[in-house]
């Protein structure tokens, strides 16, 4: 038996002022997208903004449903739209903002497991990393240089 350690490196920005301007602008678009979330059940509103290598910015938000599992997260709404409209484009980065209507969200909110799996598929497809930035409503912003950092031991097409 041997022990295997898995390490990931993340970068933490104290507030929006610390972000490069380009990222800050994408975060503004994620916040704007968040405001259109349809989240009457959880009251948890999430927005995602993606920058593609063709210069397009794609945004998305969570869309809930009375049949709860039929809803979709912001990240997948956005990346599936990008994949459907610009199948040849690469996603350079995804910027995420989340806010609850019940309390102020100061914890940076990472993509859920299902979204990590979905984003990972596009990283594999385009053969280049997707930078991920995520935050709550205010406070710190966390950056990962790739989705792979957030999903060790990924299940991918190599075993199919
Ligand atoms: N949600 C997202 O949109 N992204 C995530 O990564 C976490 C969860 C949404 C799904 C649901 O509409 C609400 O937040 C509460 O789980």
C-alpha cells in the first residue's frame, strides 16, 4: 500500500479591487447575469460569464423547476449555450458570482460537482485549460488555473 497525495493550487484575491480589470469586467457580467436567475425555490442566485477565444462573452444563470432535479446550474446553462452556439471556440475562462436572497453570501461559491464534470468535458474537448474565478455576493474571489484543479480523479472519455 502506498499513500497518494493530491494537491491543488488556488489563488485568493481579497476583493474585487485586486482583480485584473479584464476579470473584474467579466465579474460584473456574471453579477448582471445572476440578477436574471430563476430561483424561486432555493432563493440562491448564481451567474456565470464565459470568455471565448473568439472574443464572445456568454452568460448564464441558474434556472429552477418545480420538479427540482429538472433545474440547471448557471455554469452548465452558460457552457452548454457556448458549446451549442460556438462549437469551434475555446473557453478561456469562467467567472462565477452567487448570492442568496436569505443572507449575504460572503463565501466564494465554487461550481458544484456536476458542473465541474461538465466543464471538465470542455477542457478535454478543447485541449486547453479553462480558468475559473468564483465569489459570493461580496468578499474574496478564488481563482483556479484550470478546472482540473477542482476535480482530481476525473472520469473522462479515455476509459470509454
Ligand atoms: N447552483 C448553481 O447555479 N451553481 C452551482 O455551482 C451551485 C448551485 C444553483 C442550483 C440551484 O438553482 C441553486 O443554486 C441552489 O442549489
